[in-house]
C-alpha cells in the first residue's frame, strides 16, 4: 500500500518536474518576453478546439482581445508558453517582425509548421504547403497563370454570375429582396467564380452540374470537401468504413472529385496534344493554363498530375471562404453606414453610369469600392494568423516602441514558433488610428502596393490570389450596389448599434468569418 503510494508520488513528481523544465526551457526560448503560461498551444488541435476561456486561448483569443492584449503587455509581441502540450512561441502584431518570418524561400529560417500545412496536402503538394525550393518551383509555375487574361475572365464570369443570380434568386420583378443570410449568396458566388476561372468547370447558379457517376452535384461535392477538410487529414482509412452518414458522404465526395479531376487532366491533355481539336473551347481558366504550361520543354516547369490537382484544389481552400466572408462583411458594413454606401454608389455612377455593365478598365477608377473591401478586410482579416516555426537557431530584430528609433535583436532557438497575429496587426494603433472604427476613407490615396495593406500577407509569399479576389469582389459589389440599396434586417426593437454587436462579430471555421448577415436589398429608383 505504502509502496503504491510512493510510486504514484514519484511518478507525479517526475511529471511535475518535467513540466517545470518545459516551462523554463520555454521561457528561455522566448527570451523571457512576458506573456501567457497555459496548458495548451492555441494553434494545435486540442488548444484550438477547446473554447476560449481564462485558462485556454483557443481559436477566438486574438479576436476577443483585439483591443487590449498588446496593451496588457505594453508590447507589440507577447509570448505563449504551454506547460502541458505544444511548442513555446511568440505572437506578434508588428509588421517588421512579421516580415522576417513570412518571407519564405530557401534562405528563410522560418517554415510553416507541419500541423498547419498538413490539412492542405490531401490532394497533393501545392503552393500553400510547400517550403524552400519546392515552394519556389510551385510559385514559378503558378505565377504566370495569374495574369491579365485571367482577371478579364474573372470579371466576365462575375458579371455573368451576377445576372444569373438575379434571375435564379427571383429578383427580376422585385423591388425588395430579403436575404436572411447574405453568406448564402457570397459563398455561392465565390464557388461559382472559382469553379469557372480556376477549375474550368461548367458550374451554373441555378442548375448545379452533376458528377460523372451522378450521385452528387459538383457544387455539393465541392462544398462537402471544403467543409470536411479538417477531418479528412486526421481520419485514418478505417474511419471511412464506419456506417455514419456524413462520413460516407465525405468519402463519396472525395472519391468522385478525385476521379473527376483525373479525367479532366487527361481530357485537357488530349485536346492540347491533338493536331486538330478545339483548343479555343478549352478556355482560359487556371487549370487549363497549368496543363498547357506543362508542355514546355523545361523540366523545371513541370508539375506531376498529383501536384497539379493539389494546386487547383488549394485555390478552393484559399479562395472560397476568404472571398465569401470578405464580401459578407463588406455588405454588412454598407448596410450599417448609409452615407458611406451613398458615397460609393455615387462613384459607381460617375465612373460606370447606368447604361452599361462595368468593364475591367473601370476597376482602377472604382477606388471607393476597393477602399470598402480593404477596410472590411482590416476589420475582419479572414486569414487571421500566419503561424511559423524556426527550423534553425536564428534571430529576430524587434523594433523599439513607437517614438523610439532602432530595434533590438533577440535570439530565437530552433523549434520556437512565431505567430503573425493578423488581427493584432490590423488593430495595432501604430498603423491605424482609431482601429475600432470602420473608415474606408483611411485607404483613399493609399497605393494598392502600400506596406500598410497587409491582409493578404506581404513579401514574396504574399497571397497569389489577391488580384483575383479583389477583381471579383469589386465587380460584384459594383453591380449589386448600383442596382440595390442594402439595409440591415433588424429584430423587433433592435437598434443599429445592437445589430452591429450581434451581426458584425467573428465566427471561426478554418478562417475568420462573420456571423450570419441578414440584409434587405431595395431596388434603387433611378431617374
Ligand atoms: C479575400 C480573399 C483572400 C485573402 C484575405 C487571402 C489571404 C491570404 C494570405 C494572408 C496568405 C498568406 C498565408 C501564409 O503565408 O501563411 C495567402 C496565401 C495564398 N492565397 Fe490567398 N487570400 C484570399 C484569396 C485567395 C484566392 C481567391 C486565391 C486563389 C485563387 C488565393 C490563393 C492563395 C495561395 C495559392 C496562397 C499561397 C501563396 C504562397 O504561399 O506562395 N487566395 N492568402
Ligand atoms: C444554367 O442552367 C439553366 C437551366 O438548365 C440554363 O437555362 C442556362 O442556360 C444555364 N446557364 C449557363 C450559363 O450555362
Ligand atoms: C459512384 O461513386 C461512388 C464512390 O466512388 C461509388 O461507391 C458508387 O458505386 C459509384 N456509383 C456508380 C453508379 O458508379
Ligand atoms: C507534365 O509533364 C511530365 C513530364 O513530361 C509528366 O510526367 C506529367 O504527367 C505532366 N503533368 C501534367 C499535369 O500534365
Ligand atoms: C517588446 O519587448 C522587446 C523584447 O523585450 C523589446 O525589445 C521591445 O522594445 C518591446 N517593444 C515595445 C513596443 O515595447
Ligand atoms: C502607413 O501608416 C502609417 C501610420 O498611419 C503612416 O504614417 C504611413 O505614412 C503609412 N504608409 C503608407 C505607405 O501609406
Ligand atoms: C494596383 O494598381 C496598379 C495600378 O493601378 C495595377 O496595375 C495593379 O494591378 C493593382 N494591383 C492589384 C492587386 O489590384
């Protein structure tokens, strides 16, 4: 009896000691920077899934504490040292520090941690998950596909999607259209444009295309695959044998899409190889351009079928929710601030007028529409964090507080994590005065290359889909706001301030989103 107790005490002591050692090592790793000492690292599975409370950061920490966490530590960075599970790390809201960790490429001492890239490897190696030379190769091949031809296609397809939407949603003869969840429209739009412009699929707003074996629509399969990505990586293969409906659906969606993609690669290759054949009909989508580029002589420009499919799919994960949420946020804010909406619409009327659809030549002149998107992304940076890990012993140069010149060098041992807190950056008073206010005017006259615009990341590894997303969003908002005034749908007795509190709040899935946005579209009376 006494023996058993002794053993237990010994085990407990060893455990406690090991935790204390972990904590001390962590403190050293972050150079004793003040911060949180908690059980779990918030970006790992357990820490992320547990709710945000006093003892766990969880997914929502950076959002809920966006106004005060950096003030609490009187610094633009703070440390997080989990004593139970996970690496020691630093969260930062400083762009200069961020720039040092996200650059990518062979020379970088920082890489994306495996557990955050893993989700994206399901379909094959790709631009988002790759590091070092592999990343450089993927970027070199993908880069040329993002050209003006593509943006013209995006513009065309967005216009068409808008017209299809007005028809299919039954808005034609209507003066008022109520949309209880505006995300229903924005998600459909984003999927539609990606389907047409990235995958080259014949998706249709009203009648979804079916997959070859007919049991599921293409939209349905794409939706299931996006929604279940996080489970798909961690499920071992036996899980798919379980007779659970959603797991079976997920299995079917994955299988069917995989087969469909293989067929499509082969089909495009056949057409491109054929002497005759309707090459024109293949289209200008990213998928076709990548298959075509693969025909070059240069081995350095070749992707395997698997890598190509991986890169096409990554656009779905990187470009679907992000664009859809940004548009939902923008419409939410437009409905709240009538004066800003009027101002934007006035510019649309000045630039485009009422007699024609906007063209891509109008895009650079639609600065106020763009400013609304920039400001929406600042207040809701949909890519809420960029985690990185030191793959070798290295250093960071940390700028001194505002008002003091210079910076301090701090050592960062191998294995330490640095998390670029995108929410922290967008709410950092060093970069934005009155960060809590929705003020698109702060972007007026700011170049789209400005260092201050960071929601798409920065440096060589910045979002490759930035102009894709902006082109689509500007085009769609221009069409929509020109024809319809957007208004909030209030609950009985609700004020604007209460609506803003209830609706313009973050929701987390893989990215940062916004709660369901209920709005009403009222047809504008044009003279
Ligand atoms: C509002 C919309 C979007 C936002 C806010 C956004 C944001 C970002 C951010 C912050 C990164 C850097 C992530 C990191 O390094 O950890 C990124 C990378 C990336 N994005 Fe986007 N994105 C958007 C739309 C899109 C679209 C529409 C596409 C594709 C058509 C796309 C494709 C990619 C790809 C492939 C990368 C990886 C680039 C690389 O590592 O070289 N994104 N995006
Ligand atoms: C979408 O489907 C409907 C119904 O099948 C069809 O009338 C319409 O032409 C299609 N639109 C496009 C762009 O394919
Ligand atoms: C459709 O695909 C699923 C999954 O690959 C398969 O189980 C099913 O038998 C297929 N149905 C037909 C009619 O081919
Ligand atoms: C690209 O070319 C290589 C070598 O010629 C070939 O093995 C590969 O399957 C091709 N990939 C695609 C997507 O066509
Ligand atoms: C934050 O802490 C670092 C390291 O202790 C220090 O070099 C830096 O000046 C501090 N920054 C601010 C804004 O106080
Ligand atoms: C970025 O923001 C800072 C602070 O508001 C401002 O001083 C600076 O001029 C801005 N830079 C650019 C390029 O707009
Ligand atoms: C930024 O503006 C320049 C000049 O108007 C334009 O050529 C470029 O495509 C724009 N970039 C993006 C991402 O919109």
